């Protein structure tokens, strides 16, 4: 793998993915851009080739389609130049759980969770064998907050966080860096999918600020990067409480409070 490995970015035609493409190109990384919108990817690639001189390949794919997903998996398995995967592709749906259709929810899970884990699974063995590389998974603070009411979306993002933590535990000792990035409200087109008026929201982060902060976390090799969280001690306390339970979760007998009524 080269000193500046190539970066494959999903959801690269706009928003967070497009800014990741720009930032990594300016760092001297060749790119593989993956998204459905070929026109936008070609425009982005043309500009970045001219401005940075890096090599950029375009790989059109709808990651909810098995054949397209397999095409991207093959590229990750076979292209030894790719040393960084940015799992950014994702979507959201509006309305409450009982108002959402099963088809909508299935597509959401397919893109936000199934595609993400399959792509990570495609590149991880090669990175582990090489003893280097990185997988960046874009989650969301919604995965920590069921009170927000975005039940299925939040569940997929909780999956992203858990997967990232598990991968770090397994692959970190093999030299593979895993990062989970948890944005809050960010100025992207995902809000169009849920029918929300972004201009009516407060504390909206700009995409460039989000990605720049995430890359600071990347350079520091953070496992969990939460750009909008100013008090890092809150995450440390949250994660510390989880870890405090580890030695107390496995017991032969139920807890005393479950052995009697009242």
C-alpha cells in the first residue's frame, strides 16, 4: 500500500461524501467515488483532478441493489491501492414508525446498515493482512437518542456505532484504524428525504466544518468522533458507564430484584 493510499468514498456525489473527496484529494490521495448520480460525480471529479492532480475513478452504484453492491465489494477486495474506506452513503425517511412502509424501512436498513457492513467486510481482510489502513463509518448522534423519534434511522446509526466499536476491538491490534463519526444536524440533502425545512432548524452545522472536525479526529486516531459535542467528558462518562457494567453482566443467578415481586 502506498504512503498515500487511495480512498473509496460512498455517497460521494454531494454533501458529506463530496467534501470528504475534496479534503482527501487536497491531501494527495487518489479517489474512487461511489454514488448513483454520475453527472455530479463527474463534475466533482473533473474539478478535483484539475485542482489537485490526483487520479479519480467513478464507480456508479446504487448500494441497495445486489449487483451494484457486489461491484463495489469486488473493487474493495481486489484493488490493493485502496487503503481507506469512507462508509458515508445513507438516507433517512420521515414520519413515525407506524406511518412508514415496510418497503421504506427495508431500503433504509439496506443502505444504512447492510451495505455498510458488506463493504467493511470486503476490505477488512485485506487491510488486516497488510497491517494498515482505515475504515471510517458515518453514524449519527441520533443513534444515541431514541427520544428524537427517528426510530429505524436511529437504530441503523446505533448499529454503525456498535459495528465500529467491535471492528476497532478486532482489527485495531492488526493495525487497522476504525473511526465512527457522529454528526448532528448538518446542512445536507438528507433533510429533503424526511420533508424537513432545514432553514427552520437551529444549530445546523455546515458540511465543511463537520468533515474538517472529523478529519482532526481521524488524524488523532479517535474511535468515536462527535464534532458537535463540546464537552468530550460527557462521552467519556457515557462510555465509562458502559464499561463499568462489563464485569457484572454475566451471572448464574438473576439479580435479586427479579427473584420476587414487589
